[in-house]
C-alpha cells in the first residue's frame, strides 16, 4: 500500500465524616484557619512566619516575607525539628519549611483524626469506600497485623513461594527448555503503572552490577518500544523468563505486550508457557489463561493491594529476588518505617511531618508542585515512582463527602547535580509554584573505594557541595525545601523510603478528606480509549465496504462520518484515518492531511474477513 506521502507525519467545604478531621469551612490555609467552634484570623505573628502564600482570591502568587534567615535561629530550628531513625540510618529535615508552632497547634485536630483513620485502616476497615475494599499493603511487611488468619497465611505463603521460585531459577534448578546457557539469564517484565514503576525503581536502585538475571520492561503499548526490548534480547530470548503482571488480567496495554511477546516466541520457535510467569488476581482472565496453558508459575495479587502500593507484594518482590536483591531486607526496612509512622506524636512520626509540610507548602489545595531531587544516580527513578504514588492517590475531583475539591499535588524531578544544568535556574529565580524535596545519600562509595581528586576533595564531595549549595541558594530566595537523608542505598533503606511515602500520602489524604485508594479518572480514560477503538472498527467497516465496490469508492471525511452515524465525531474520525494512513492501512486518494476537508480515503484492498463487516 502507498503511504500518506508525507501529508500525515507520524477551596472545598469540608463536612464531618467518620475517622476524619473535625468539620471546617475551608481547608487550613496560610491566610486563615477555620474551626467549628472558633476562627483563627491572620494574627501578626502568623503572617510574619509565612514563607510564600498563594492569594487564591485573585489567582496571583504573592511572596510573603517571613522565612527565618538568622543562621543561629535556623540551627536551633534544625535541631528542634530534625527526625532521626537510628536503626534505619534515616533523617528527615523539615527546618527549611516555614510552618510555625501556631500552625502545628491548629493542625492537631486533623492529625489526631488522620492517626485514627490510619489505625482503623491497618485493622481492616473499609478504607476504600467507593470499591468497598480494605487497604492492606502495610500487612505485606508485617503479616501478623493482617486482620484474620486467612490473610496472614496468604501473605506468608506467597512470600515463601516467591523466595523458593527465585532461588530455584537463580540456582539453575528451574531451567529454560531450549537455552544453550542451561539457565535463565534475562527477565522480561510485562506490566504498566504500578506493575512497572515500582519494579523499575527498585531495579535501578538496588540491582547489582552483574545480577544473576538482567531485567527489561515492556511497560507500554508502543509497538516500536516493544520491538526494541525484544530485539535487545536477541538469542537470549530462549533464556528469558517472562513475568506478566496484571491484577485483572484485562489491562489492554499488558494484554497487548503479552500478545507481542508471544508472537516473538512463536517466530523464534520457542514454547512460551514454559518460560511464562503470571502475577495476577485469583480467577482473573490471566490466571485462567496461565492455568489452562500450564505456564511455568503463577503468583497472586490481592484484592486489598492497589497497583501503586504493590511493590512489597509478588509484583515487586519476585523481579527483585530474581536480580539477587534481598527482599526480606526490603520488607524489614518497610516494617521499621511503618512502626515509626504509627507514632501519634507529630515530631516522632516522619510520614506525618512530610504531610504537615505538604499541607503548609500547598495551602492544603495543591497550590504548589513537589519537586523530587535525589542526589544519587541509582535513585533517579524515585521521582517517577512518586509521580504515580502521589498524583494517582491525591489527584481527586471530589472529597469523601461528595464536594467538588479538585485536589492533588503535581510531582516531577530529576537527579542532582544534573538538575544544576536543567531547571534549577527556574526554581531559584522563576515562578514560585513548587517546594523541593532533596534525597541525600551520605555514603558515596563502598568502604575503601574512595579517592581524592585533589587534596581533601573527592568526587562525592562535589555532589555533597552541590546539594547543600542548591538547598541554601533556594532558601535564600524564599524557596522552601525538605531533605530526606539515608546513610546508603540498600534494600532496607529503599524499603523504608517506599513505606515513608506510602504513609505520608495516606495521612495527607485524610487531612484533606479524600479517598487515596481509588482512581476514577484512570478508569474514565480507559473507557474513552475503548470508545475510540470501537469507532475505529466502524470506520474500517465503512471504508472496507467502499473499497469492495467496482470501481473503488474513495470517501470524504464527511461521508465516512455519516455512514458511521457519527457526524459529531468527525474530528476523531480524521485522526483515526490519519493514523491508519501513516501505518499503510489506508490510502489517501485525494487531498492532504494539512487540509482535512480535501481528503478522500479508501483501504486499497477489499477484506472479506468478518471483522471488517
């Protein structure tokens, strides 16, 4: 078929509800605080302490002077508010966020309600009311906290099964059927969203330089991207373990990836089921397929674990274990952090401190973005992981009482000191619509491997200097920041970081009265995509019928839309035809995409297949 000849190149009103904060007329903001029995107006002391506030009444960002700049006072504030977890070697510094003691007191009722809500959640309460589900990702790292014996056994049995299978694969006891290597050498993980972002982050952060199995990801339905991953495997496709991750088994992107990979196996003369592993919910479509086709192994996903909090389930643990990462250390780090986050004393609860800072920085309405800057190459993907965790959890149109609130915090990031040469210029001097979180790692290299580039200065010292210098330069210009510090990047600290942010998201959601555990917007996007594909099938049927005439009948866009009984969808029909033409699936008989009204189109051949009828 001919191509398209270059023409078509490719301030809510919150009400009282169970386990939430007392009723408020407005979210707590930097210009006023409102409670049912009393109103805290802007006192001079409160105004003086505000760093930067957004004047929502006229939409203008107004810089309010008041961040403490005296170095001795700042040192005292640093010491007073510094959180340390000695066993994890983790520190949280919130001293460069300008909240006041009065603001903390005003927030106490909300935090008390949030702590109760989190306690109820861990006991098995229906914390996702829309879907009538428990939320139990905290049980994954401490199965004794699960509310009944059945769930406890499920968690323990799955962890044991993951460990055994990974050990058998790595040791060579489980072998690929036709690999000259005699053992599995590669992992191809097929999944999207939470089924990919967590495993990708952990692989980048923790996989050894020469892992027993190297991992690749098919995390989209982009044909070129899938082809690239399969091509990179080359002859090692025969020694590749394919892990397909989908809770329902019906996620279109994951299904498409699976079909593409199965096609590659057929073309290579390989038996896919003998190299396929499913991680899915029991009795899902994927589970049934894997059972019928006798795949190599199946592992469960649980109804009470969401995709974005599934890293400590088989979703994240199996790929990690196959790469030689100590998954029990990850779980131990997460469990230690969870225990710290159960404290009802704000200063002793690092997740609550993060939530407090988020509320202060964003006025409790998402007025500023969260910029994540890890100063360690291995933590580069942490910002991508947090994008889903934070934005999918907090980005909600309605609160739990049905009020339209349009909540959320946007997240983006890079890595230090690459950020010095990217967008720090804007953060320092441009529009003030963000707050920063620095992730600091104290250990530069393993012991005994460091050396001095010049007298008294190592390569890691430069990285340290860039972090501290950026923090100081931003604060000098009234840009607030949080710093999370860990001794080194280990399975234990990575598990702790994941747990820290999971809990911070849950607490913040309670503070602003939203459901952090559903994603109706995602489902709406999936539904719209399905409607577009259904329209495409109708377009194909119309074009095919016209192409089967003698002579062939090229159609205008208006004629296609009319015959599809979809005149209101003519723009989408144009986009469908342009995409088809760019991929040699339709011919432009007349006109060009630059002038849509001039187009006449046909398929170029008559298909008698029933799918075109």
